C-alpha cells in the first residue's frame, strides 16, 4: 500500500502532537522545534492512552496520564511505567504535505 496524505506540514503546531488515523491505525504526528516531522503510534503501551494528548519536549512525547516518555525517533520508552516501545513510521514530505504508510515502520 502506498503512503497516504495525512495533513499539511503547515497544519502542525511546533512541539504539539496531532492525531491522525490512517487505514484504521492511530498515529501521533509531531513537528519538533528543529522542524523535523515524526510519526509514532498514538497509543501508550502502558495504558491504552492517546499519546497525541500528551506533551512534547525535544524529541520526546510524554503520556499525559502516567508520565511515560517515548522517543519520537526510536519509539522506545525512556522511563517507567511503560516498558514496551510504540511503532515509528516513515514520514515523507511532498510539496508541503505529510505522507505516512502505516504498514511501513522504521527499523531502529
């Protein structure tokens, strides 16, 4: 399956996650303070909480419910209570739009 357009880069607010659903897969899309766009699974592996409602700092996204932080680059949890990573998806930027294929995760 090909990547799908999920939103325009201009729609992203720096250091704030946006939730998109691509082919039934919830994904948190983040533009960090360096301008890089990241896409990770939107569900915290600790408590089935939407990560896009959390807090972005640098290259981390923190779950608002229990404080687990996930790397936007690797998807790995950086602290407890989460200990399982979330998937990280490849992002394509084409003509100012963000494209993601939920079937293609980045190998880290």
